[in-house]
C-alpha cells in the first residue's frame, strides 16, 4: 500500500536548511583535528533539532499574532527583538548540548558547564545572531513578497471590475431607448423651454463625458458620486416629468468619504430601468446616505417589484464583486422587496 504522506515546502526547506548548516559545522570540525564520529553525529542531529524547534516555534507565534500581515514599519522593531531572544535561546541550548554530549560520551571530560559557557558564549551567540537573522528575514521576506503579489493580483482584478462597471455605465447611457428619449425631450424643449433644453444638453454631455472617462479611480469621494446621480436623475425627471418623484438625502459628515465609483449610480439606473420604467404611473426614487455604527449605509428605495427569480443583472453582480474585493468581505450589498410596491437596495461600507 502506497503512502499518501506529503512533506510541505516549508518542512522541506527547514530540514534541508538545518541539515546543510549542521553538515557544514561537522565538515569544519572534521578538518579541525580530534574529530570523534559519535560526537559529530550526535551534534549534527541535536543542532538540527535545536534550529528547527526554535524557528518553528517562532513561526507558530508569528502566525498566531498575525505578524505576516503587518507593515514593514511595524514589523522591523518586532523582528529585531525576536532575533535577540532567539539568539540567546540558541546560545543557551547549544552550549548546554555541547556540555551534555561531551559529559556522557567522553569519560575523562572534567570541564564544568560555567567554564564551557564562559569560553564559548560569545562565539555561539554571534553564530545564533547570524543564523536567526537569516531565517527570520527570509521567512518574512517570503511572506511579504507573497502578500505583495496577492495585492497586485487583487488590484488588477479590481481594476478590471471597475472598467467593466464603467463599460456597463456607458452602455446604459448610450442605450438607444435612453439616448433617443433624451434627444426627443431636448428637441421638444428647444422651442417651449430653451433654458431647460440647454440644461438637458449639459446634463447629457456630463453623463457621457463621465462614462467615457478613461482615468476612473478605484475610489472617489461620495459627494462626486452623488453629484453624478443627481445629474442622471434630473435628466430622467425631464423624461418622466410628474411620473417620477425624487428624494436625495446625504449626511454631510460622510460626503468626503471614498467609495467605489458608480455604485450608487448602478442602483439608481437599476431602479429606473426595472422599477419606474415598467410602471404606467411611474413612482418614486429615494436615495439616502447616512452613518450606521462604523458603516456608511447607502440605500435606494424605488417603486417596483423584484423579478420572480430574484437574480441580479450584470451591473449589480459587478457591484457586489467590487465591494467584496475592495473591502475583503467587510462591505455588503442586498436588494429586497419591502412591500408589494417598494424595492430597497442597501450597501454597507466600513468607515476607514
């Protein structure tokens, strides 16, 4: 029966690294004269055991304390202290090992532990400093590089999602139904209300310019997003007229807080397309932004009914994925039917 036991990369490196180090010391001792094979083999095994035990204990401690996620500024002082502690422990264990091995193997060994300690402590401590520094720095550099690679990958994925949101927003703004309705409304306003027509052209221009902006940021001030939403709703108000009632409330304390772009816009577009646009009598849209404990709560209420299968479209799925990646699962999004005539979409974003 074949064994399925697999040795992890960590343990392979541990065993190979400390075995190589111990063999080097054995090689030096062999050509130094007075080499005793029994002592040499015992020293090799115990040196490996001491090195692996100390470094593995530190690894478990670092993982438990979450040191692999610390910034370099916070990590470096901790590393310096740890190296001193590990080197001191290494010195005591190695000198104790040297004394006990020679005491039990050499029958005529008559040196005391204090004598051995006083003659070898500095050399062994310096060796410990060198070895523990190499191990600890290599360990944290490995995890730091892994973390940086993971961050780059997540940022790349998030950038793609932002661009997808930008493309979805552009598609919505250039939707023939929306675009031609807006142009027809502007055409009818030119002779009757020229000022309103100019305003509508400005709004449509701003919306398209925002959609075509290639330099969209990963996070933008909440007030900028609200400004975009107001422009969009004002333009839709010209189309629906009395069939659309609008309410926008925002807590000024969070107006400068950064949020993912087009997140509120996506909710409002969804409310217009699947809610107000499908009702002969129209309805209302209420946008509200407020603080809730340590979160910013963004809610969009609208007249309408959720689809029977309650599935999200491309835009809202994109929004959910962006929130998940940007806030590591600490943000949330949900959409539900409040009553027979009202749908509520809510985003919770942690306050950084």
